[in-house]
């Protein structure tokens, strides 16, 4: 990871670089030459074609929060993105063309396009050569086999090299070294987690193993060494009749499953040391008609709220809980100073950020992990992308189609001489955001 000036040092540099940054941000919108030369780049996927918006990946100068004057072609409507661990390759899914667009981040240019047989909400690239895409609707040629597969992609030849049958495959989570990929299926009534071993593909040995004993598992977080996966059981929020959501450990060597630890909701999580943060919206079920989803303690017109619970992984006990916004939580990121950003979609939106009369509320919550305080920023819309940084006290948030920049020291929109309103103005609708350089 490259070393960068501290945020305080950067503030001292602002007057010196103002003219240079202004010149960068005024470059032609279709050029990528300036974008490839920047040392700190962030890309925002923009998939709306109506003028003046042009579909593609918009390049942002991530040091000064201004447009870098570059745009990378990425199909008709790029949205979901992911990067390889070394960030040399970025993948963007084109939801209209149904292609995985392959981007060379060094040259800031498209290097390939791989057609896939359906929509996806999850892609992983364990290295710069290979990637895997979950396609729940993928048709299989075998008679009687239900649709759904994980596609193995070769990012050099830009082809699908294998189609691994996993019925209704929806979410992928790769181990730290990429040797194992957990596959989660929607409508998973059997409570199964599928383990895909990429090295076994095309060896004549089945590359998948299934482990049962879960309750609508939909996500996982790996320990730093990859030895343990913390499986998030979505429970009633995903249609189960059980009493509530839970977390279970999965030993990745023995495949032993730990006892469930009850939590309020469990659709996304973050592991920091031995503290596991788990978010979700408590949902009624046949076994629990009155879940813990009130908004007690918050001054809001919302009638249903989500929860963020903390688990001590050394004892697998719940140590705390806080009220957050509702919706289906599927985005999470930690800032360099310990502010945990949690995003959801289909939440309760209140008020109008463009006409702030009274309460304004959307799908973003910020947990101060030091004191447990929760901040609900006054904004509207689904949170579809989050990007934190290790050398700046900011988090980029794609919310309601806008690209917001939050100052994590104040938990409010950043305002300085480069970004007056806390929003990087991009015509159209911003869907996702990814840093393609280390900073």
C-alpha cells in the first residue's frame, strides 16, 4: 500500500494545488489519458444513457474529490463493480448488455467484455487472472437440473472457462487467499452453504462441497487467516419461519458448524479484530410475530428500524446492539477512524433532501464504533456503493443515484474549496463506486 500525506498535511497543500486540480477536472469527458496518470483514482459507474449522461465509468480524483476528466467505456449500463486484490483489474457488470466488462486499471481502459447468461449481484476476482460470477437464472444443459450457476472467467482470454451448477446461486464470498469461495443461494430453504474450490475445476473432481445446518444463509465474513467463516443466517428477513436471525461459525478445514448465536438481523457484516458487526432488519415470522424492530431512541417518523449487533468472536457472545435504518442491508465499509457505514435498499425514506423541511432520512447509517452512537445522515435513496480509504477521513457513498463524500470526523458531507456541497456532480445515476489505486 502506498504511503500518502495525512489528512492534516493535505489541507495545508490545498491552496498550492488548486490550479492544477482545476485544470485536471476541466479535461475532455471522454479522454482517459489524464485518468491513467493520476495516482489516486476512484471510478463511479454511471448507467443512465439519457442526455447529458453518457454510460460508462467516470474517473474521480480521489485526493481532491473532483472529476478527473476521464471516462472508461464499460458497456451499455455498468453498475456493480469489483476489483482484484492488487487493483490492476476492475470488473463492471453491464445489466442491459448482460456482460462482465473487464477494465485494465493501469491504462484506465476496457480490455474485454464477457457475455453472461443472466443478471448478477455478486462477482469476485481473487486475483487478476480469474473471476467468478453468480448467476441465479443461468440455464443448465443437464436434464432436470434447476437453473443457477457460478461462472468461472478467464480475464486474459475474456471467456467463460467453466459453468459450475449451484441452484439459484446469488452471493459469493471469497476467502482471503482465494482458495475457497462460499456460494449462497436465494430461496435457500434447505439451509445449505456451497463451498467452491477453484483449483478443482476441470480436474475430474467435483469442485463443490455443500454444508448444511444453517437458516437461510445469505452472507459470510472470513477471519483474517481464512480458517473460519462467520455465516450470517438471514432467517425471517429472507422468508424463514424461525424465531430470528443468527450467526454460526464454519471451520473451513473440518467443515464443523458452530451453534447459532441469535442476533436481531443478519444480511451483512464487518469483522474488526475480534469484534464482528452484523446488520439486518428484524422481521416477523410464525415463531416471532413481534420482532425487535422498533425505532425507540430515535426521533423519527419511521415505524420500523434495523439493528447493528456486535459479537465478541472469542466467546461468540453478543455484546451490544444499536438502532439503524431499515431496508435490506447489503453494503458496509469502515473508515480509517472507526466509523462504520452501513447501507441498505428498500428502506423507509422520509422527507426530501432537495426540500429539507423537517426530517430527512434514507438508507444510510453510520455507527461510531468507539462510543456506539449512530448517526442517520439527512439524505434519501438506496445505498448502492461504499468506498472507504486508509489515508483520508472520508467515505464515498453512492446514495439515491448521487455520489456523496462524507467527512468521517464530523459524519457530515464534506465541504471545502473543491467540493462545496459534499456531492461530486455526475450527470445521470451513480450506481457503484470503487477505488482503483491504494490510498
